[in-house]
C-alpha cells in the first residue's frame, strides 16, 4: 500500500494518519506523548480526627467509611487523580505501601485508550497523614451544648419507666440524626435529676426534634425558653434553648376516678387524650385528660387472689387479699378458667384488673 508521502516532523517516521489536534502532522505515538493519561499531585497531606476518624477537607470535617489509614490514603488519591477527558476504557490497579506510621505511598497503574492507542501510565503519590481533633469531638470533649431537654410531669414526678423510655428516645433521635449525616448532632449529657430527666444536646434544632418525639410518644406539652450565651465570629447572637416536656398529670397504669358516676378507670396510654378501661366492666374508653382526676392507685398495686366461683355473667366471688373474706366483684370480660384472678382496690372496693 503506497504511503501518504508525509513524515512526522518529530520522529521522522511515515505518517499514515495523524491524530494531532494542533495540525502539525505528528504521528499518533508522538501526539500521545504530549498528553498525560492521568494527572496526580506530587504529594497529599490529610488530617484525621484522632477520636472519630473523620477527614478534614478544607474547613470541613467529613466522616468516611475507611477502616484504616491505608484505606483513607487510597480514597484521598482516588479523589485527587484526574483522567484525561478523551480517554476510554480506563482501568486502575493500586498497590498501597505503608512507609511508616504517618506515610502511605499509593502506587497506581492506569491503562486506557487515548486517540485509538492503548496507553499505560504509572504514578506514585505519597500521602502524609496527620492527626488532630475535629470540631465535633472538640465540642463534645469541652462539654458544649446548645439545647437542654427537660422531662417533667404535671403535679408529679415522672416514673422510672417514663424516664427510661425518655432516655431511650433521646438516644435514638440523636443516633438517627448522626447517621443521616448531621455531624453537629450529638449528646453531651443525659441523666436523672430530682424532678425527672435532663438531656444536654448539641443544637437547638436537635433539642426541638427530641422534644417533639417525646411529646409524640409520651404525651404532654412542650414549653420553650432561650438564654443568650455568646456571639459567634460574625457577631451573631447565640442562644441556648431549653425545651421542657411536661407529661400529663397521670401516667400509664394509673387508676383514676373521673367523677362521672361510672367508677374508676385504669389508664392504658396517655397523650392529648387518655385511653383506658373501666374497672367495673373492662370496657375500653377514650376520654379527655383532666388534671383534676383523683388518683386511686396503680396497676402495679394489683395482687393475685383465689377465684372462688363464678356467680353469673356479671359477677364472680374471690377471696379479699386483705380480709380473706369471700366477696363478690364484677366479672371481667376476659376471665379465663383459671383458679386465680388479679384484683386491685380502688375507692374502698375490689375490682378485677383488665388484662
């Protein structure tokens, strides 16, 4: 096949086809020599938080999923290396080398197709790893907090169960916020106080989320107050916000008298309204919360006593656990055929406890 009669001005070889975008008539190999398949920095320096492993990028700290320093170094090189825009079918083989405790050399071999020619290039990028403390861990260590959530109750102290449930809710909300990528979400302190439970949280936003979740799950109402604590670097006022979640006057399990003539109720759930059952009938009811309801006892006060006989569809006879006399009480709807029944004393009478 006759040649084109053209020769590469750089190497002197005949030029059948030219890929030179500058129009100089260079052969393909000489053209490709002027292009780098990849570009990479001579050196990379990164800062790791010694406490949580986050990586500093500019003025931000970013959580990474890398398991160790080598993984962090590979990730850093991956982000820093650039591949030529015209390259196709690029593959990358990486071989990291731990030089010392603070240096990882990432040896990489790239292969791809550039202007129709298969090209390979090897680069080595040293990654220097330093350690510090990220903003978040520094705030945690310094006991910093931007909001306080207080669990309280109207005319009573929250029960141990309510406080335990509340603490679990606080920790769950904080964990969910952190897992969603909010690095500002953390809890400085959470514990019992004389009046209930206090939680110190990183931001007012997180405190508001916790307070609303407590209200949704445990009932009650939320009060809010703010205190000016400082100014930020731009002169903006910074406030610490306190959210007081006040639970209803009655807790789950409380036996109350609504004074409506139908007898006492055992409360099964609280919120904007109460749900419970009449002790005399076991019938479920939903009713408005009322702080004036007299507390007669608690489900926890119930005792197990002997079932003597079933009188009829409406009554049974049991042994009074205090006097040991046989007494008649309302027959519960869910009465089984066992030899015992749980009873509770309210307004001077015995009642079966709904299951």
